[in-house]
C-alpha cells in the first residue's frame, strides 16, 4: 500500500473522471486536472468564483463547476482548453446543478425549487420543468441514462415525471400514493422506481417504468419511518433503513420483506466477527501486533491502532438521541451494497462508531467494525468485496471477508481523512482531508493474498 | 415333671389369688400390707408386739397354716411336734419357708424387672415429651411464617391492584395521546397544505415577476455548440418520436421481464430437478421399508399400492416434464406431496414410537420407586400412628400414675393385672387340657384292661371248646370208653401243660411283643389243621398272626372288625365330644389292643 503526496483542495471537490484517467480538483476558484497515474497537472482552469460543486460529464470530456452563491455554472472541456461555456441562472438563484447522462445537458435547480432548467450545450436551447419537489432525492437518472425520474408537487399532491433523457420527452406522469414524497431511486436495471415517503410515514412504493404501481410496503405506523433506501447492484434486493434501527430487505419478485437486520447494542450472534479498534501509543513494542493489524509508517506523534477480535457478547456504545429535536440521530442513515451484491454495509446513527457488514447470502451479520471515533464515510470497492472507511482521523480502515486492517496515512501535519472515493478500477483510493487530498494505491498482489 | 408343674401351678395360684385379693376384696389389702410390713417390725422385735410367744404357738401355727393355705401352699402344713408343745416339725416348716423364700425372690425379681421397665418407659416418655415440645415450637414458627407470608401476599395483592389501576390509567393515557397525535397530525397536514398553497402562489408570483423583468442575465454563453455524444442529430419532437419512445420503453420493459422470466425459469428447472431427486430418494427410502411391513396392516398394503401407482405417475411426469405440461406438473407435485405426507407420517410414527418407548422406560423407572415410596410412606404413616397411640397410652398411664395415690407395689400390681389375667386364662385352659389328658389316660388304661380280660375269657372259652370237641370226638369213636380215659388223661396232661403257658403269656401279654405270639401260636394251626373253623376262630381272635405280607393289608378288614368295634363302642361315648382326638386315640387304642 502506497500513498501519494498531499495536494490541496477546497470543499472536498475532487473527482476522478468516469474513465478513470483524470483527477479533477478544485482549489478555491481554480480547477486542476491531473493524470491519475502520474499526478501531473494536465490542465488548469480558472473559474469566476469559488467553486461549490464540480462534476465530470459521463464521457469524461467536460467538467462542470457550479458557483451557487453567484448562480453561475462554468463548463470546461478537457480536449479543447479554449472552449468555454458559462450559464447564468440570473437573479432566480441556483441550488443544484448536474449533468444529464448524455453529457450534453445541464440541469439546474433554481432557488425555492421554482423550476428545473435544462440547458443544452448542443443547441443552447433551454427548457423548464416546473414544480420540482424540494426533497431528499427528487431527481434520479436510470443507470443506462435513458430515463430521468423527477418528483413533482402540485396541489399538495406528489407526482412522478419520467422523462426520456434523449429529447426530454415526458414519458409518464403519475400521482404517487405518498403523503410527502421524500425520494425516488431507479433500480439498477432501470425498470423499477422505488419511491419513499418522508420520515413521518413508513411507506415505500414501487413503480414500474410505465407508471404502474407494483407494490407498496409499510413496516409500521405512528413512528418515524424510512431514513435511507438502497438498491442492490443486481436489482434483486431493496434495502430500507429506518428510524427503528432496522434494515428491511425486500425481494424483487414479490416485493415482500425477506428479512430484517437489527442493530442491537449487545451483539451475541455467534456467527459474527466483531473487530474492535484498539489504540496504542507509539513506543510500545510493535512486535506484539496480531495478524489483523498492519500499522504502517507510524510517525512519532501519531497513535497507532489495530483491530482486535472481541469475544462475544460485545456492547456497542450507544448515544441516546434527544427526542425533542428534529431529525434525531438514530436509525440507519447509510446503506451500501458491495459491487457483487454479496455484502451490505450499514451505519446506525446512534451507534456512530460502528459499521455493520451483513452477508446477503446467509442473510446474517458478518462483521461489526467498532471504531474509536465516529465513522464519517465508507465506500465499497467498485470491483471487489472490500470496504474502505474513514473516521475523521489519520487512519484508513479496510475490511474484507478475510479480515480487517487499520492503516496510518503517512503524511506530515496530521492529515485527517474526512471522506474517501474509490478509483473506478479499485486500485486506488482518494482520501480527502479538510483541505488536502491524498491518493492511496492498493498493492494488488498483497491484496490478492 | 409332675413336681415342677405342681409348684408352678401353686405359684400361679398364689399370684392369681393375690391379685384377686387386691382387685376383689379390698379388705384383704390390710392383710397384705400387714404381711409386707412384717419384716420391718422384725427388727424391733419385742415380746409385747411379737407375733409369736410361748403362749400362742398353736394359734400362730394355725394362723400361719391358714395364711399358707391362702397363699396356695396347702400342701405344706406346719405342725407342732406334739400338740401343745413348742417345737415345730422341721420338714414342713422348712418347706414352707423355702416356698416363701422362692416366692419372695421371684417377686423381687419381678419387681426389679418392672422397675427397669418403668425407668425405660419414663425415659422414652421424656424423650417423647421433648420432641413434642420441639414440634410444638416448629409448629408455632411455621404458623408465624405462614402469617408472614399471608401478609406479604396481601401486600403483593394490593400492589397488583394498584399496578393494575396504574396500567388502566396508562392505557387511557395512551389512548388519549393517540387521539391527540391524530388530531395534531390532521391539524399539521391541514396547515402544511395551506402553507404549501401559499408557497406555490408565491412561487408563481415570483416566476411571473422574473419573467416580466426580462432578466438579461439568464443566459447561456457557449463558444461553439457541441455535437451530440452519440454523434446523431437532434430529432424533431413528433408523434413518431413519442411512439418510438413508448416502443423503446416497452421494449426495455419487455426485455427486463424476459430476463426475469428466464431467470425464474432456470430457477424453476433447478427446483424441479431438486424435487425430482427428492421424490426419487423418498421412493427409495419408502420402498425398502415396504416388504418388511407388508401385510402387517391393511393400511400399509394400501400404501404400497399407492406407491406403485405413484411410481408410474412419477415416471410419466418425468417424461412430460420437458413439455412443461401443467397437468404433469400438478401430478408431480401431488405425488411429491403425497409421498412427503407418507414420509412425514412414517417419521412421526417412528417419533411417537420412540417417545413411547422412552416414556415406558421412564415410567418403568418411575413406577417402581413410586410404589416402594408409597409403601414406605404407608409403613411410615402406620408407624407414626402407632407411635402416637403409644405416646398417648403412655401419657395416660403416666398421668394415672402421677395422679393416683397408690403406693408403688399396688400400682405395679395394677399395671401387671392385665397380663396376669391373661396368664390366668391360659392357666385355666392348660388345666382343662391336662384334665382331659388324664381322662384319656384313664380311659385307655380301662380299655386295655378290658381287652386283656376279653382275651382271657376267650382263652377260657377256647379251652372249653377244645375239651368239648375232644369229648365229642372221643364219644364219636367206637372205643369211646376205652379212649376216654386215656385221651382225657392225655388231654388233661396236655391241658394242664398248656394252661399255665397260656396263662403266663396272657399275664405277660401286656409287655410281650407280637413275635412271642408267633413262636407260641404257630404250631397250633398245624395241630388243628383238620378243623378250619378253629383256625378261623383263632384268626378272629387274633391269636394267630397273619403272614407278614398280609398283616397290614388285613388290618383294616373284617377279621379285626369286631375287636375294633368293641374298642370303639367302649370309647365312643366318651370321645364323642372330641372328634379331632379320635383318630389319635383309636390308633393308640389299636396298638394297645394288640399288646
């Protein structure tokens, strides 16, 4: 495992192009494009203001930089550095900007969700979509990029519009049976649309592409409901995380619950492995390190840590949320399937230090990673069943079915990993600190062992 | 032996009489007391208070004799050597003294034994009392505990009641809160809708305003337009395009459905394969079992038939499996279901059998201890009951003993009277028995005497008859006269000679054995062989012994009948009361009659 040198970045704007060749980073108002392999700067663009959002087009030819506070979007071409494009939303304001899947259109959501403006870079044409709903996830493109689903709110009723992304033709427009639609997501095969209600009601609805209601699912009433929804890459499972600290798995044939994963504070499931991160000060003999621990390049002032396998039962630290505050820190906020749909990683907000890994074949708990600090982010390797996570400290953690490692990021000045992104090849990781970034290269041979 | 018995009986008599004195005539107690107190006064012997003086010796003797007689020692009578003299005849006096001493020692022994008994009883009584008090304490303690438990139970009941009321109020509260929540929710949704409408209005207004202002800034500034990613030109928005979108959508949906159907079909095929295999295995499992149990029950044979039918059906279904025929599939699943049911039944049966066997084992294991346990319990209960009765009786006795002012000896006698009464009864019976025995003895003697007499008479009669026959014979011969004298001489000589012999034998017959008779009487038949009647007569009279072989067998027959009948007629009137002793007696009588 190797680490690159540290680069500067702002707003954690750092993205690898979809083809995996380039790395774009924003430093204040500058956009820097590097070659991933050499990390040499290929292009340097200067934006009009500090960039709030940056995104690669699907063909890796263009980069979108949005400056929300000025209502501006600038697009840069990698092939033609001279080419430029500036979209000004004017006084109506801008809250969100994104590429359409074809990479030739830009969808801007105006302030107050007045409308969604669709700008075409081919024809300079502009079109509006009115009444978009301001919600958790109001727009979703199907994975093949052909369809876009948009949540709408008219006359206090929720609607879903399905557009054909080719020519923004409205394919379907139907009312959903939700009280207050909170999000929608296409299944990976693009044929089923999952729609869920806001946290006040536990309600998940499944629509076919042609707008037919396939099924509805509600686990309970009277309590805070859905917090997160995630499809498995195989479209076989729909995982629903809720405020009752449970994950429910629906199947794709009957859309009924197969199983539910609970997140108890005391783990006594004998099949699960509990890895507990144990910190130790440097100077303690490093030859005592067990098999599952690889601490690397320990600097003098950093603490080392290692994973220990805890004998069951294990008590996971629980933070009791304040019931009087809105959006309480409880329930499953993050769900992530591994690329082969074999594993599901979850995080329960009132057990912020633990990441739970579930085996979807055995439908049981596989492992629990208990960290010393709250987990900030975790992401699956796009090719292998390998989970990377960070906890806002100087360490990177990796889990795979074979074991668990904690890696010290060997950089000067206390690089604290706030977020991470896998390279699409799964060979490297981009670690993002507060104002820095660093690449971590996986030693493929070693990992194969 | 007779001596011992007499002493014994006299002793018993004494005891009995003394008890009867105590129990029946209280006036005699004074006598006894005086008698017992006599030794005490002996130490302070003085002429005045002395029992016997020079003057009153005869009176004393008579008095003592009286007393001795009252004690049952009537056999020994103290007498003065000479009437009016001072000396006593030593032998009876010493005998009396000896008897008295014996009595005294025996009574002392009894006393000692009784005292020991008394001690033991008192100690057990003490023990029982102690245990009684302990049990009482325990009882009290447990009663206290019980009351405590009652109290706690009451408290708990109270608690339960309060908790129940709490629960009720809580439930009410919950209901109330739920209604509150519902009303709030409706209120909230209403407000939300109102606000949303306002917001929508505002948005409309805002967008209208923005459009009206002709915002110059809203613009796109592109250096040169880009080509489409796919390189195609943009389509016109036509109905054709719309329909093509629809087509594409449906196509994608269709392909998705096809894919899912394919996967489902694959899965189905897999499952079917599994099903088939399962069926095959089930048949395999079920079929070898069949022959062993075939004919055991009609049910099994029916099962077998079903199975055969199913096997055919299964084959048929397998053939048509590839055709995905609905009917065949149904058949397959049905057959599988049936077989599964059968298998399950079988397994259940096995299970139940196993459990039964286990139960039996367990019950066997359990029954024996239970029985023994119950027996033990019963036994212990009986024991406890007995002990209780015993304790009760003892307590009563103790109470009596403590309460009544009897002196020790009287009390002891009283305590002893029960057993003594019994002894008395036994003695009585023994005496009766003895008497009967003596009677029998006497009768037997009489009978033997009678038999001897009869024998003698018979001999005399025989002799008479012989002489008579001789005379007859002599008279019948032509030389009657001549021969009469000689024969009479010979006869007389003979008779004289034979007479004492017979006499002696008859005298000795009481002691002599039957063998003496044989030596004596064998020559007789040879002599009197020409006269069969004589031998018959002899035989009748049992003077001629039977041959050794026929002797026993003849015994019960007619020859001895008369004799036995005689004996019986003699005995019967006396023995009619005791039919049980008859056989013994008659047998003994038989023997006697022979000797």
